[in-house]
C-alpha cells in the first residue's frame, strides 16, 4: 500500500502543476487579447495604388488622425485639386503622392496637436489617363499601364505623327495643384540621344500637344 501511495502522490503533484501552468497561460492570452494594440506607424495605404501614385481630382480618400474622430474625414479631391480639413483648411492634394499629402497635413496640424499621427488612404481612384492631341494619327485618351508611360510610348500608341507635325516642339500640359505647368519635348533630339537617358515620363492627367 505504501508503494502505491508513493507512486500516486508524485503523479498527482505533476498533474496539478501542469493544470496550473495551463490556467496561467490562458489568463495571459486573455489579457493580451484585451490589451489595445499600439497605434500603427505613420504611413499610407491604398487600393491598387503604388507609393509613387500621384493623386488626381476625383480620387476618394480616407484621412485618419489618430485619436481624433472629428479630424478624421472621408473626402473626395475637388476639381480644383484640393481637400478641406477641420483646423487645416484647404490643402492641395492633386499632383501629390499620398505620402506628400500626409506630410503636408501633419505639418499643418502641428500648430494644434503635438506629434499628430496621420494616415492617408486612397479608397477609390479615378481612371488613369493621358491625353494626346494635335498632329498625330490617333488623337484621344490613353490609359496608363501601371501608372507609368513615357512620352515616346504615348506617341507610338497614338499612331505616330502626321506629315505636318513639328517633332521638335511638343508640349506637355501638367496640372500641379492649381497651376498648369508646360513641359517641352524634342522628339528628334530624344531618338538621337545615345546616352540612354529615360525619356519624359507622363503622369495621369497630362495632355500632350503635337503642333
């Protein structure tokens, strides 16, 4: 009888110890689940947008200001390229990347909030198009593949030049905020360049004019 008791007691002690460890682990898991997660680092995200995607008029955004529900807004970029936020007022969004817009909003909020944590989320984008007009065989709108297209690719997709085209003086109209920028491009110079430099890259909303 003593032998049986000697064997049973250690087994009971081991079982009790294991049960206590399981209960402690369960309590820790419950506590971890109840602990709120730390705020995500300042950043951006978006639906099918790359980090270098330039915002366009019509794009829909979700701007989150950490721990401030009143400042957090769902917005659409207006035709003038701006969005309006409480405290900050009008902010130029079109032509900027989401990172640049985030930084601009954060800088403006520093006057009212200590170390504001801002996230810009692109929830919906407008079609990414460039436009080509003038002395080309197929003028019209061209979709941007992966948000990028060189002017040489655009000219090729437009069917090339007509007989009357001035290939040395091609203009690209680009809207930056509320201003319109004019870029010049010399086709003959570009195709004769042996330095293999990257040709002018178009962004959504650009208008290429071939005289």
